[in-house]
C-alpha cells in the first residue's frame, strides 16, 4: 500500500512551518511523506525544513519548483515526483483541517479517485477570510453541485486527495494559482472518475501573507467553471 504523499507549496513560510509540521505529525496517523516545494533557494522555509531533517525527520524532502514560478508550478513539480498512490495538497498557512486526513485517506482506499474537504456541507465551516471570496467559492461550489451534478459541494477548495494515476490522464492547463484544484475537479468529473467529500473547517491564516490573488485569478476560475458544463465523456 502506497503511503500518502503530501505536497506543500511554500513562499517564505518559515514562521509557520514548525507549527504546521507539529500539526501534521499529531493529526495524521497514517503513513505519509512530505514534499516541500519552493521557488528559490533563499525562501526562508528552506533552512527550517533542513533543520528538521538534521534532527532526524526522514519524511521531509525539499524540492525546487522546476516548472514555472508560482503555486501551480510548485504543485505540478510535486506531482512529477509521485509515480502512484494518493497525493494530498496542503497549504502552509495552517488553514487546512488536518484532523480529517485519515478519514479522507480511508475513503480513497475504498476506491474513490478524488476525496475533497468541503466547507459547504453539514459539519463543514469556514472561519474568517474575505467575505467576497467566500461568497464566490460557495456560489461556485453549490451551483456546480446542483446545476451540473458534480458530487461534491466545494469544488474550489484546494484541500483534496487525488489519485496519482488519475492525474496522469488529465491534461492540466492552469497558469495562475489555486484554480488548479477546480480544473482537476472538473476534468475528473467529466472523465467519469469517482469522487466523494468529507466536512472540513477552513481557518483564515493568522500569520504571514496570503498568496491568493482573487482578481488576477478570477478569469481562470471562470474558465474552469464554464468548462464544467461540457458534455460528460467517460474515460
């Protein structure tokens, strides 16, 4: 059984990473390895990760983004390093509900190819964050569920487990940022892959600066939202 591979794209998250690592180790009881992907060697996350490795943390690996600068390139760099098994994308800002990972992994191992954390189902929630961003993501997720039939309610959430072999069948085209998670969800749905969701609580970051660029990335989100209404084609 392949261990869970956790991809963490970072940009100067040195102040957050020790707390994130502690939460990963305390909240996830399944076997996992972590790939920390940075854009440049001077990123202040790099020495923090190296220090943890020196202290004997063998589950940590540093990677430099070799696709293109930014979060999409970092995530795609991580995907390249995984041959098979489950892949989870986690943000370094301590926003994700890591206590749900074991449950998500269990569902993956039951045969689901995409397991999503959802803020917009019973038991899920969102704490803080810009109200307009929340309104847009909620509207997109719920309308894609009710109008298009995507079997999850939170398609834009980046906190998802993907099957690596499924990812290899998808042509990923995102250029901007976190709209990549919407693209993968839409293309997996159109390809007929099975997906399921669990309730999660998303927390707005309390330290550091967010890399989310709503107005710059909104056209790309709209692109994949419209794309979802194409005719389903089974793979």
